[in-house]
């Protein structure tokens, strides 16, 4: 079991709260703070925010993904910036 780590990327709920009003950056930063309390079991999930209206931000995101997978990483999860996406349009910032 010492080889296994949990890498959370979404905080579902705590007593009395579900945090659906918080954006994904809040979730990732909060989980990173929690992970620091037991780094033998918990691994803070690395993430990037990519602005889809900015070509250099897109290129940086592609470079991050390419480096991640070239180093043996399994890939990434792409999410809208807001925790709950509303409407049929994609947000201009994705993870």
C-alpha cells in the first residue's frame, strides 16, 4: 500500500456544504492544502488554467500536457472554469 497515492481533483462535500458555487481553482488549491497533511497517502494534483482566447496560453497548456505525457504521465482532465457549467457554450478558460 505504500506505493499507492490518492490524487484528488474535486472536493465533493464536507459537513453542511457542497461547494458548487466555488470555481475549480478553489477546489484544486483547497485540496492541495489538505494533501500537505498526509503526503504519504495524498498527492496534490497539478493543474493549469488555459485561456482559450489567448494563443500563448493555449501553447503553454499544450506544452504542459506534452511534457506530462512524455514523462510517463497518464494525461489530463479538462473542465470548465466554473464548477457547474451552465448553458451550451464552452467557457473561455478551461483546465
